[in-house]
């Protein structure tokens, strides 16, 4: 079964429909466009952060969560739960 990736126009239409069905009824068209654009920027920022994290992982610049968690707990004098 093929999946359909919506075009930008279709995605914007879906966004508008969801907004108008909820809080968007009180917003002007300009406010809705600003909201859409800020959402797009947030998605680009998130993707960039994920790509950076993957690059760090591939380059060996990461530490296991348990090691970092243990270090933070020692530093602040917190004890483990359990």
C-alpha cells in the first residue's frame, strides 16, 4: 500500500482545518500564517538537532544515559531510587 506524502499546500490546508476547528476561529489569517511558519521553523530546528545528535553518536561523542545520570546524581548528592 503506497503512502501519500501531502504537498505543502495540502499540509497547510490540514493545519488550517485543525486550527479553525479549535482555537483558530479567533485568529486572523495573518496570525494563522505566522503560526504555520513558526511550526515549520520548529520542525526544521528539531530535524537539525536530530541530525546533529546522530552525527555526534556516529563520531563517538556521546555517553550512555546511565553514566550521565549517575554523574549528575553524584554531583548533586542525590541517591538512586531503588
